[in-house]
């Protein structure tokens, strides 16, 4: 009995992989000329996604935390073909005022181009792992929630009216930490579980508006969040 169930599970997984790889991934969708807003484009996934979409002919409005991030991305973006446009703006997703200002800038761009916003990507986040829970105060938890959870909430609250008009999509960068817990990851895992719950609720609420909500759950990748210097800096911030 157990063997038959296991074999059935293997068939399902292999069948899904084959369907996805050789059928679904081969369906061509033309995204050229559409506009997408991405947060956290200073480095890592956000930066890579912005450059990839540009190469596909997608117009990108890239939100960066720093002025240097905007300047550096602009330099790289000018070297990419595809005929798409790159716009950069500064945004601090922990600030209601900054997110509202970014929304106004995006709306101005769309108005000038007589375009609609096809999608938003909530990519900005911080790797809030400081050590054992004994080392953490509520400040560490609040810092993690303010970026990794409430940052996405702020962006959605401000940009969803634009997405509803286009019947577009919301994509949020979650994490496998939003499903699995472990040692010394309390603030990070708490925030990632929370943002996944928010997206699950939002998915149901946006369905009547024909807006799709998507959640990505990457594991450990070699981005700036996992650099040795960043890890030491995080731990050294904790008061002992």
C-alpha cells in the first residue's frame, strides 16, 4: 500500500515537471512595452530582474533605496538592448511618505506614456537574522516586520489602484523561511510567515478585480544579504 502511494506521488511529481518544462514554459507571452514597478533594485534579485525584463523589452520602473543604486542601475541599463525604457527612483518602503511619493512618480510616468502598470514586484527585504532569540529584543522583530512584511503592505496599499485598472498582477518575494522555521532565525521567519499570510488574503480579495497575486519562495542564494560582512554587521548591532 505504502509503495503504491509512493510510486503514485513520484508519477505526479515527474508528470508535473514534464508538463511545466515542455509545455507551460514553451507558451510565448508577449510582454514587450508593458510597465512593471520593482522595489529593492540596488542589488540581488531586484537588480537582476530589472535588467532581465529590460532585455525582454519590458519597461521597468526600478525602486532603489540609495541614490548610488539608482545611478549604478542606470549605467547598466543603458547598455542593454531591447528597446525598453528604464526609470529609477528612490524609495524607502519603511516610510509611508516615501512610498506615497514613489507612487505619485510612477503615476506621472504612466500618464506621460499613456500606459498602464502591468505589475508590481515586492522584492525589497532585509535578512534579519541576529542570532538566538535570547539576543533579540522586540526592536529586532519590529525592524524585520517593518521591511519584510509592512513594506509589502505599504506598496500594495499605494499601488493596487493602478493594478486594478490594468487587471495586472502582484508578485512578492517571500522565502522558504515563510514555510520552514529553524534555529536563530526568529525575526526573519516571523516576518516571512506574516507576508505569506498577507499575500494569501490579498489573493482572495483581488480575485473579483481580475488581479492575480503571486508569491515566490527562494531558498539561500548568494546575494548581498548573505555576504559575510553583512552577517557580521547584523550580529554586531545587537546589544548584549
